[in-house]
């Protein structure tokens, strides 16, 4: 059994627990008041009316109803149903930098973690679209072909890291070349490439790729991440004295800094827009608007398997209990 609103499980459960606690405290307070009244013999008939069994039953019904309400709001699901749906959306290619410099912690927790968060933000904002993932460092390859299976895409995204690419360094040109292969082979109507990187480029192969993108009419939207003043790169290893950082052959610490100039120039040359997510993801809105403005493709009909909603059964029980509580109330006294 699963829950359709599992994302809000903590909030719904906490609210239900709070309401339940308040009601139980009310019941205990009421009993204390009634006991106090019973100690004044002459007041017992005038102040305390109704059957004790009825009061107990009403309290039990209310407690069960609160629990059922929480259960209904969580939307319990089990079993499996199928339906046919027309799939329409935009094809989107994302190129993600997984070089070692993306492990820098000038962005909390790391540049790479913030970059992955931005990809998830894009994915959640564009329901029904197909997304492909290119990973690059000193080389580039298509990690996840265009797919509407967000579970599979997320699996590839979560596992992405410096170890995903054998050749280290940062070659933005190779990422652009790999993306160009996809655009030409698939003949995508969407003309946007999202490039998420700190902008460091050690190979200088961008200019030729930019010409190809201009000829094909594809706009590159570089998403920059990192500070301009530079920071050290953790190696991922620790010794007794603390964390170890990458050093050059002379033993000096290697520093990495965001290259805003390269990314801004790439955007300007292809008709895209440079976006910076170093401090927050709020700047992503123009990118989402640009993607939504692309021509949408009909991917045909597909059969969707999904859990069956079962909350209606519990909602009926809840309605019956509340009706019974009202009837008990009417018969009181």
C-alpha cells in the first residue's frame, strides 16, 4: 500500500496528531469538570445529563474520525490500474558538468549538488516532456537518451559524479558536440540546450561548436554556478589532519572559479540567456518560460500503469461515523 500524498505525510500526520491531542485534552478536562460537579450532590441532575455510554461512544467516534480523516487526506493506494493517455511535450537536452571542480563547496553543499537540484527543478516544472542527459568533464557522452520516464532519468542524475567520466578536466566544446549529435540525429523541434557548469574550459573548443549551433538555430542557455573569487577543490579523501584538497605538481592548492565571461559569451552567440544559480534557483524562471514556448510534439498514445485510489472507501466510513455521531447527539438527554 502507498499514499498519493506521501510528500505531505509529515505535515498531514502532524496536523492530525495535534487535533487528536487537543480533543483528548478536552475530554480529560470535561471529565474533571464533571467529577467536580458530582461532588456537589444537588447539582448532579441539573448539570450532568445524558447517558455515560452515549458520551463514551461519541468520543470514540470522534477519535476514529480524526484518524480516518488523516488517512483519507493521505490518499491510500493499492492495486494497479491502466489507462491510455496522449503524450505531448517538448524535447529537452541537459548537459551537466561533472568535473572535479564541481565538488567545490563555495555553494552549499557543493556546486554539483546545486546543479542537480536545478535539473530536478526543471524536471518538476515541465510535466509531459522528454528529457535527455549529457554528462561531461574532459570528455562527454549521452548518459540518458530522451525519455519521459522520470524515474529512470532521476536514477541517472543521482548517480552522476566525477567518476562518471574517465577523462577529467573541463571541455565545454565536447559537451556541445555531443549535444549537436542528438539535435541532428533526432531532428528535434525544440531548439534549446541547457548547459549547467562552472564555466571553466580547459580545451578552448567552444567557437567551432557555437557556429554549428547558430547554423542549426539552437539556443544555448548556460546555467552558471560557483563564486568568481575562486576556491579549493576537495578530493573526497580525509586524513587525520582534515580534508585533503587537490594540488598541482608544485604542491600548490588548485583553485577553481566560475567563468562568467565564457558562459555569457556562449549565450549571446547562440541567442540564449545566461542564468546564475550560485545563490538560489529563482533565476530559472526565464529558462522555464523559454522551454514552454518551444513547439510541442505529439509523442503518441501510451498505456500508463498507476496505483488505484482507495480513499473513497475510507471517506464513506468517515461519513457514516459522523452521521452516527450526529444521531447520538440528537438522542442525548
